């Protein structure tokens, strides 16, 4: 078995059984990343010394029967907007070159206490503000399906590190789709928890009212176990829903507007397979979704620009023009419009909760497009703008409505099926996703 491409949970069980050593497995990941032709495009930096020390300690605990949990000794990557003590954390931006925090982000600290091994920091879009995953100012990871395609972002290196067997799993962040898009475009599972479900101390902000960290992995089980580690609580029993039929609502309307044929066909095939597995499927087109989406321009960019304005305007030449333009799109929005937008969004969130009550999840294509050609995106600014907006269109629904969401592979390259749960019901969504995952396989 190629243990480098085994799921994180499988590796944890193999460590428990004495089939693999955390120290040897970590060394194998370091060597694989160092030797891979795109290793430097995926990892901003490998944390060799830290990873080796942590893996040796995990090896010793395993031999002594003192493992701290299922994932003790499992090696994962971390997006380079999550602080790591004494190791540069630059957010994919030349504006932050050399920025070195003094302590770990709280979620990294929690993972370390549970025995997980920090392999290194992965490349991302500048300051996490694009869903395409391109970063000509630092490095752009390759798409694992085809290196010529965009990898998805902003957690681009995070997803690709897992897909290419250079990490057992990854931790990314999601503001408008930055975990789920790269997961879908690289054939993985990506889980965005409810905003506020995890501490954000040590997470470089983009939009504090939407930002949330979360896992990218090979299975729902991996995501559930990693989420448990990050929140410092037990993992859910994913067999809880095995004896009752799943109730899913297909969200018609907005998610399919201007959608390309391949993602729609993949989604329809997935829905067919779910139906054949006795999943109850209903359809609805809910007007509150379009109303919420119309608020995006006055909520995301103004907050992002407000947070980063001083650094950006001190040295705008250090930014890729397409990303600079996205940030500056928020500078003309007035405070009254911003506040009114949030007041309306809170009402729409209440409407949504009432309309979808009784369903385990709402489903839709993760992205309405396939991964576009990376070089064309770089050469054509208009194409970059239109494809980026479409890329994040469906995933942004969950962020706006305050929902946990997870992307599952459909079996069609570059195409994911997204499940959105009820706000705060992250564990219930993971249980439902495990049931759907089994049906889709």
C-alpha cells in the first residue's frame, strides 16, 4: 500500500497497529515534497526540524502505548496564513515578506498537543482573496489533475499537497469558498465549519466576519477527526445516520445560472446515485439566496480593504493587479451601506433557516465551472475576473448564509458536490456527508 496516499485516519490506525512509524512516514513525506518537481510551488517552506522532532516524539508515544488520539503522529500541511512560531507566515503576499510570528495559531497549537506533525506551510493566493489559486507574485501550485489548470484557491497548496501525496491532510481557510473549491478541483473532501466554530487567533484575516479554518482531506472521516482536533472535542460517530434515510434538498436557481455543462452533468449523476441509495431528494428555488448574493459586493471587499488598506497602499506595486483591484473594490462602499447590508443579511439567514428546516442538507455543485487554463487567466484580465466570480459563486452562498458546508468528490474530475448544513450543526452535517459519501462511492 502507498501509505503516503492513504487517508489520515488509515495512517492513524496503521500507526496504532505498528504497521508504520510516524518518524519514517514523516521523513518519507519530507523527501517526497523535496524531490517533487512542483514541491516548491506547493510548499512555501517545509518545517523539517519541527516535523522530525514531533514525529520522533509521536513514534516514542506509539511504542509506549501513550498515543493521544487517532491522528497522533499523522503529518499534515498548513496554509501559510496560519501562524507558526518562529517560522515565516507570509499569507502569500510580498507585503508580508519575512513576517515571523512568535507563537503558533491556536488551532496549530491544539493540533500539536494532540500529536499531529506539522510538515510545512503551503502556498496560497495573495492574502487569500481569490478562488482560482493563481499567485504570480510568489508561486502557483499545479492542479493535481493537469498542471496546466488552475488549482483552486485560495487554499491551493493545501489541497494539492494532499492530492499529490505530499501530506496526509491539510488545514486551509475559507472566506468565500477557499477550502471547498480547491478540494473539488483536486478530487478531495473539503469542510468549511460554521463561522466561529474554531478559534481564529493566529489566522491572518481577510474578512473576520466570514473567515474560518478547516480541513482538506481524502475522506469525510478525516475531516471529522481533524475538526475534532482543532476544536478540542470528540469526533462525531459517523454511523449515526446509517439507519435512517437522508433528506436532501437540491438548491435550484442561482447555483445553475451560467453553469458549464460538465459540472452540471457531474452533479446530476451524483444526485441520481444518491436517489438510487434511497436518499430522499426534493428541489427548491429559494429567493433569499439571490437576495443574499446581491449583498456580497458590499460585505466582502469593504471589510478586506479596511483590514489591509494601509499595507496595500504603502506598496501596491507588490501586488498582482487583479488581486489589488479586488481589494480596492471595497474602498467606495459607505459605512451605512455596509451596516444595512448586514442587517438585511441577518434577516435572510433567518428566512433560510425556516425554509430548509426538516432537511439534513441542501446540495448543489461546488463550483459551476471546471478548473480553467492557468496561463489564459494570467494573460486575460477580463477572463480572470469573470472566472473568479463564477468559481466562488456557489460556495459563497454558505458563507453569506452562515452555514457549515462540505464538498465531496463526484467521481468526475474537477467536479464536487457541496452539502450545506444548518448553522451551528457542523457535526450533523459531517454525519450526513459520510452517508452521502458512501452512496457516491
